[in-house]
């Protein structure tokens, strides 16, 4: 993996986008708190705040699996597949955030996109790792 290779640069760009999405969930919580008048440390009292907090929490939970899977796939399964799947994860997170913030029953499509993206990255990483192991 060369740091200036296009696939590496795209993987880094997808990582930055994912970080911005996670920051966006924190902004969503802050804006929702302001709109509802519910100040920290309160975590309930309005369904909009509770949904915003769940969006943020679930995004961080997903981020923990997504980020290492993205970079392992990029490192061991070189090419454009890992950053492309990472971009799909980012879009899924946006769908999840918009859907869940509007109505808890509208989160499923975004959630499924994210889970399948992570699974695809893990599979790519495993294929690449086995290939590297057998080549060594």
C-alpha cells in the first residue's frame, strides 16, 4: 500500500467523510436539545431528542467496526472496492440519520446498508489476509 496511491487517498477521503458524519450526529443532538429545551445531562423527555441520541450512539457503535474493517480491506484487498464500499457505508449512515430522526420506523434501510457494508469490508479483508498469508 502506497500512501499516494489513488485507492489509499480515496480510503482516507472516505475516512474523513465518516468522521464528518459522526460529527454531524453530535450536531444533530445539540440542535435537537436546543429545539426541545432539554439541557444536559437529561437524556429523555422528548422523542426527538431520544431519536437523535440513538442516531449518535448507533453511529458510534457502527463506526467502531467500520473503521478498522475499511482499512484492513484497503490494506489487504488493494484496489477500489474498499473505498467504494466505505462510501456506501457513509451514504447508509446518512439515510439512517435522516430516517431515524424523522421517525424511528424509517431507520431500517440505512441500518441494513451499513451492516452489509461492514460485512463486505470484513469479507474483503479476510480474503486479502488469507491471500497474503498463503503468499508468505
